[in-house]
């Protein structure tokens, strides 16, 4: 039984070691002027696999997302937001 538990523990550690570290990215987004804009962008983000969290600030014109880079690139998230009518780009990039 002890060998089994040690094997399971080692397997769990191996999976955890290979898990991607989430990355937080700030996107500059144009044309966000109202709460409906934020709802539209939030709906887009909900459909993107690899986006685990988002914060939309219409006053600052930013969207902060937490992504798993093994599943989605920051530029892909920006492109999805742009396709919804809100030109977006990675801040500082």
C-alpha cells in the first residue's frame, strides 16, 4: 500500500511540475465607452479556452486577462476582442 501511495504522490508531483504557470497580460482596448461594451468583451473572453480570469476597466481602456500560454497567446486574445469591434493590443508591445 505504501508503494502505491508513493507512486501516486510522485505522479501528482510530476503533473504539477509540468502545469503551465498562468500569465497576466494587460491589453489596451479602444472604443470601450459603456457597460455594454464590457459585457460584449466579457462574452468574447468567456469563449476563449485558456483565459481563466479577466478584469475590464472601461475608463482606463484596458482589459487584464490571465491566460495559460500553452492554450492561447496574448495576441490571439487581442485579435478576438478586435474582431468584436474593439481594437486591442498588448500594452507595451
